[in-house]
């Protein structure tokens, strides 16, 4: 399916889970910007690089990266994925107005996706959850250190290891409550303004209740985006 889906929502809204489901069901590529950047800044071989060290501190404090740095990464990846013939689903990108729309000298992600996929195939989706729920989910979340599988926030007590590959479970630096508050503040101030600008450009932002179980949220996404049964 040659579409570009952007999943927006506060931390813990389920963007990564829904992106994985969409990618698996419809043969798309899930480009998880946050995970890619987390791996980059925590790469043991890069820790002597002062730029990486600065970026790691920003990331671990829950503050968004420099938008120009992120835009360069996501536009390069989007071109690669589109050129290979696949649809793409973003879980959390773009995260700033600059990443979304660029400036006079730099093309933003939205314009790039329009040129690669066609405007009618660029689909923004907003997963809506209460901020208190956001913090609770992230506080309890565990991630497999091997395959990256995320356990449901209310299911962590039943698993000592990853149910998929048996790997050790870990808590991300981003998922402590203090950092969670910062991430929500960053989201409200720097990501939410994208919505009004998208609607001003004529995009219909599909709003989804992010509170139900993931399979129920997924069913609503498929229905509202008219993705069919494929």
C-alpha cells in the first residue's frame, strides 16, 4: 500500500504499537524516528563524539532534538522508502513545525511526502489520550532490550522476559515520570501547533480515541482511513 501515514499523539498514546500493526498488516515500512535516534545517541562506539554526547543529554532529559538535524534524517529515510516502492508510517514524526513544513531554504516532511506519495495519500492521524494516562503508561512500560517489543503498560507484572524473543526487559530513560512531564510539555508546545497548520492547508486530521486496547484502536484507524480488509 503506497501511502504515507503520520501518527501523532502524546507520549504513551500507542503510536509505535499502531505503526507496527499498520506496517505488518499492509506491507508498509514503520520508520520509528524516536527509536532510531535513541539507538544513535546511545551507541557505545559514538560516545566520545561531543555532538552525540550533547544530543544524548537532550534526549535523556525528554527535550526534542534540533529540528534541522531530525528533518535531515527523516527526509532522507522517506525518500529511500518511497523509492523502494513501499508505503511509510511514522510514529511521532514530524514533531516540530519546522520538521513538518521546513522554511524558505529547506523542504519540510509534508511537502516531500506529497511529492513522493501524492497529497491524497498523505494521512495524518491523531491518537488522543489523557495526559495522566500518558504518564501512567510510560511509567509502567517495559521494552525488550533485544527485539524492541513493548509490553502493554498494564501487563508488565506477568512477564519477566520478552514474550516474543525471551530477551531482557528494560525501562527507557524517557519513561520516568519527571521526564514524562517534560515530554508532554514539549509535545504541547512544539508538536500540537502542527495540527492547525495541517488543517489550514486542507488536511483532515483523523482523530482516534487512544484509550481502548490496541486492537480496538487499530480497527478504528482502518475504518476511518478506509484501508479495507487487505
